[in-house]
C-alpha cells in the first residue's frame, strides 16, 4: 500500500511508501548479516547480526538486538542494547541496557538506564565536563562546622584485668 502526499506530483512506485515530514529512516541488519569495518549511518539502525569494527552516527539512534554480537567502538546519539557488545560506547544522548544485555567495555554518556539482570563489566563516566558537583560539606547539622570531634578511648578486657588503650598508642 502506498501513501500519497497531496504535495507529491508523481505516483509512487510499486512497494514504495512516502514517509511523513520529519520521519527518520530505519535501517535493519538482520541476524544472518556479518559485517567487518567502519559503519556510519543516519536516522535509526537496528543491528541483529554480527559486526566488528566501528559504528558511528551524528544524531542517530542504534538498537542492538538480542541476537546481535558487536565487537566495536560505538559513537552515536542514543543506543539501546539487548544483545552482546564488546567495546566502548559513547552516546551524547542516552545508553539503555535492556533485557539480557551483556556489555564488556566502558560507557560514556550523561544518561544511563540499566535493567535488572544485565551484565556490565566496565566503567561508566559522564561525557560533559559541565556536570554539577555534589557538595556534602554541610551534611551534619547538629555537629556544626566549628565543632571539634574528640578522640574516644577504648576499654578492653583481658585475662589479666582491664586494659585501657589510647588511640594515639594503638596507631603505633
């Protein structure tokens, strides 16, 4: 079935559909696909096969399917991982680890979501250097900033009687 826009002057070809304005193209690489090298895309990409190399997109959205096995450095806007990925992932938007995802590599993003049961071996860091820093310096309201904490002494019992241990001597 073809959809004809009122502004379209030609008739669509058999099997051709026209997308609404602003719609993103989705590319699907099926489970029987194997690829080695540099892969660049725009719009949306769904990977269900095996890929080794690099995957890049400015503003694109990547979905790694459950059957997918990816060994690559990934640089995209948003990524949703359901399958296996070995390599570092850079996402300017969001990284989602879903279902039975397995990720072996570092994640670099400002937003991360992870389901229970996901396997993630690596580090997670933020991309932006402008992230707010937490200030826990005023967390104690009753102790106050100017109060001094005095060291406590510890009393122990032994078979020969009671011994008093001063913290300064115990540290030596």
